[in-house]
C-alpha cells in the first residue's frame, strides 16, 4: 500500500513515560519533514471534529544502545534524515534547551534514546536491522 515506511526505534531500557514522551517527539519530527502524511480530520457520528492523523502506519521497534548507534550510523551513511532524541533532553523543558543540549554531542558520543525515520521500505528495513518489535 505504501512505498515508504515509518519506523521509530526506542532504546530498550526506558521507563514507560520516557517511551511515550520520546515517541511523541520523534513522530512530530517525521510530520514536520513530510506534512503530506497527515490525512483529513475525523468526524464522529454526532458531528464532532477531531484532529487529522497520519495516513501511514508507524512501526515502533526497540534496540539496545549499540544497535541504536548502528541504526543512527546507517541512517547517516544513507543520508536519510531522522528525528533523534538523546538522554540529556529528558532534563530540559523546551525546544530551545533541547536543541542546545543536542548540539553538544556528535553521533559518536550521543546517548541516543530514540530515532525515527521515513524512507523507502527496503532502506528502512536495512537501516533498522537488529531492532526488534517493541513489546
């Protein structure tokens, strides 16, 4: 049905609140990159209007820190733009602070807790190799 795939990979040692927080932030990055993945508003039987959502399913995976680093490296090598969230961002309170702390790390020393990408299905599968379906 879709030529592309959206995948979010979370580090496998996060608390449930962190998993949800990171997933929400990473998803917003994908939507910002590709706004056309948002469909039409939803209407219920009573005529109430609800926000539109993604027209495409999102696969949520998990991986250990080393696999997450490999996924990050492979995405950079293939020049696939990603959303990335590092551990230090849990202690910030707003976007400017997130970007400031994010800018202090490189791919080699960032403590990634999540990464999201959208690309051709085969490319996403190759990049996310080693990650498992999130439990």
